[in-house]
């Protein structure tokens, strides 16, 4: 269990009610998740205030207001906590990303991106329109240029078009735009994926492929059981008979043929009409081989690739994004090395599929195994189910910008449920934020002990022009 303590301006703990926060054990409902092994587990409830006081940090240096607080684990959890690794070298040997400076005392705050004490390298960025989420993403990308970190953006938001990017991003990161409506992606979603299970390689069956693709269309179009069954059958038949020649056009042909069969007639016709516009967009130039993901993440320019989905309708954008994420997942499962970080940026992620079997949820749960780092930004989480919110909150580092007035209460409730701090308190804290300001919640380096500790701090994201890039 984490104790989340607040301190006043003298570094002294606040009064009893306020001083002892418990980090809700959000992982109970997802026992299989990676993070579970890495997070300290709840042992016993600390109810005695004296005990609570001992377990919390007696003196939190440098934390000067209620807007900075530590989330510290109990002594007896120490062995289980990967973040309790003592950093012996005086200089930092891992890659860190400057996020901003604390308010009001101006200490730098970092995302300790390359530290092996992090449970995962995911970043969740939340806040209303115009508060600085996309700007923060670009700041992080520019900082990552220092250690030549590669990234991929799938842009279904028009937020990363060349004229939308900050001048520093264009200059330093020089992202390469792949405009999908001009140049279809060489992805063949019908190829069976392979996964490596500790040296044993398992190849997907036609049934697995059919479930994956039918599930994806279902997530976007919400097709009923009967249409799902027609689609599953069409894909499975196609993959079995056509092998690597199977593609979206063939899928449509098979569905059309099925509509001549009395058994499937009406469902097949409805399904055909639903899927046809997407297939006509020709998003993929199906290759017999898988997409060459190595080139996206290998050590050469461009540092950032953008799959640009501008000019397509919302459904098509969403479908293509899900197909890309699935394809990347296939690559990661067979070839993704834990040691090589791969950053994937998804802005306005509320538009994607967050269900349990979606690629996004797999990335959040298992991404660490493959070296995957997600940077996810969203304006809302109130439309998500509890398990979906939990997965998002698994991101080791979080930036909370000011929510929209309509979101404030529900987000404060979500934040409260993860910190056991009151909803009112979070409402006050979040509504005090100005543009470019946020709460940074994640593992931070305690310079005195060399340990990483959970810390929440109110920060101002340092503007690009103040980051010394032009010096
Ligand atoms: N930390 C900052 N320093 C300087 N300018 C900033 C900062 N944060 C945001 N801005 C300015 O505010 C503008 C809006 O921010 P941004 O586009 O990042 O908002 P957003 O949260 O992504 O909104 P939306 O959800 O609508 O995409 C930026 O284009 C930038 O000019
Ligand atoms: Mg934005």
C-alpha cells in the first residue's frame, strides 16, 4: 500500500485527516497485469495515526506546498518495490525528460523515462481543450531528441499536421508525414500473427484472424451478433482458401456471395453496405509480407514518423488506427525487445477502442515486455468503464491539466478513487490550474537518497523557447 502524504510549507505533515492518503490498490481487479508484480501490494491497513506518521515521510525536503506530495511505500514493502533500487552513481546515467518546474518554487521535474525502476514507460495526459496536452507531447518529443528516441504518431486528430506543429518540433524532431490517403500503408491485416512465448512460437489460426478482425469492425461499427457471425465466417473462409491473397476487397466479395444464401441474406447485405465505404477508401496496399516495422523504430532518421490520416472520415480513421495498432502488436509480440524503447503517441485517445481485447489495452498491460512506451492524451475519461479507466491509470507517469467544467467532477472522482484523497480536494486542485500548468504524478528522483519515489507535484510545462534548444 502506498501512503500518500501532504506537507505544508515547512515540510511538516498536515493534520491527521489531511496528512495520510492511501493509494487505492487499483490492481486488484486485474491480477494478470504486468504492473502487478512491480507495484507494492497492500498488506495491512494502517489505522493507528502514530503508525501512519512513522510510515510516512517525516521531512519532505523541497516540497513546499500542498500541491507537492509524496506517495511513499511502507517499510515492509521495500523488498517488493523495483523503485527502491539505490542509485549509486552520482550522475544520472539514464535518459530523463524535463517536463517543467514546480509551482511556486521552480524546481525541475522530470519523467525518469530511462530508469529501470519504472514499472512501465507509459504517460497519460488528461485535460480539457487548449490546456496544453499536445504542446506537452511536443516538448517531450523535443527533449527526447537529446537521446535520439524514436517515436510514432498515428494522427487521426489533424493535430500533428505540418502547420499545426510548433516550430521547434518541426526543426528538432523533423517528423516524416506518411499521408495514408495518398500512399496506402503496406499492411495486410489478414496475415496470421506470430507470438513468441519464451522461445515457443505460436502462429494464429484462421479462426484467430477472423476473431481479431471481426472484433475490430465490431468495436467501431457495433455490429450485431448475426452480422458478426457472417463477418467471422467470411474472413475465416477467405483466410483458409486464399491464404496471403486474402484482403479487404476479397472480404467484401465473400460477404456479397453470402448475401445470395437465404441463411445469411439480410445480415450479409447490411454488413456489406456498412463495410463497403471503408474498403473503397483503400487504406492498405496489401503485401504478402508483414509491414516493415523495423524501419519505423530503427536507429536512423526520421526520429518521428507520423501516419497521417487527414482527409478521411471518422470511422475510417478509427478503423485504420486500430488496424495499425494490431499490426504493430503482432510485430512486438514476435520481435519487440524489452530493452529498446519504442514510443507510440496517440492524442485524443478517447476515440479509440479501450475494451479488454483491444490493442490499446494490451499495450497498457503488456507493453513493457516489448519496450513499448505509450503517450496517451485525452479530454475525457468519463465515457470509459471502470476497468478501462484502471488500465489508463496504470500509466506510471501522469499529467493532469485542468479538465473541462463538465468533466471536473467526474475526473476528480476518478482521481480521488486512485488516491483516497477527497473528490472536493481534487476539484479544488484541478480547477486552480492555468493553461500550461498540470499535476505531474509519477516516480521522481529523491536527490538525497537516490531513490525513485511516487510524487505528485503542481508544475508548469516549460515553454519550448525556454528549453535552451536554440542556444
Ligand atoms: N506550457 C506552455 N507554454 C507555452 N505555450 C503553451 C503551453 N501549453 C500550451 N501552450 C499554448 O496553448 C496552445 C494550445 O495548447 P494545446 O494545443 O497543447 O492544447 P490541447 O490540450 O492539446 O487542446 P486540444 O484538446 O483541443 O487538442 C498551444 O498551441 C500553445 O500555443
Ligand atoms: Mg491537442
